């Protein structure tokens, strides 16, 4: 039996309205996945980490497994989740998709 631990999902975002942030939050929420979120407008250290990871100041920036995604589409999020070992199809079926 394999002892598999889900990779952590980290999102660098902001509280002000942003359609890209809403899309990423929505997708992770639809799949009922937990994530850690940092507000880059209120947390300068988080903003610095985001820039170090991505080389950009764009939100959302997601860290899923070993992938860094900047302003990702739903398909890109799903692909990164799958690469990190998540069964997106099973999660989506539980979510009613």
C-alpha cells in the first residue's frame, strides 16, 4: 500500500474583484479541494514569494505540486492537479459535473 499525501495547493491572489482569481477559486471550490491563499495586496512577503516563483506580479498565481500557474484556465488547473496526483474526474463526479 502506498502512503500518498496530497500536495498542498497555494494561491497568491487578492481580495479585490478579479475574474481570474474568481475562476481559480471557483474551480478549486467545485472540486472541494482545500488550498492556502495569500493576499498579495496586504502581505508584502507573499507578494515577494509570488514574484520569486513566477517572475510576475499577476494574480492568481497557483502552486500545485511542482507547477506554477499564472492566470490559469480551468483546463490548466485540472492538468496541474492531475500531474500532482489528484483524480480530477473522480472529484468532478462527486461535485456533480
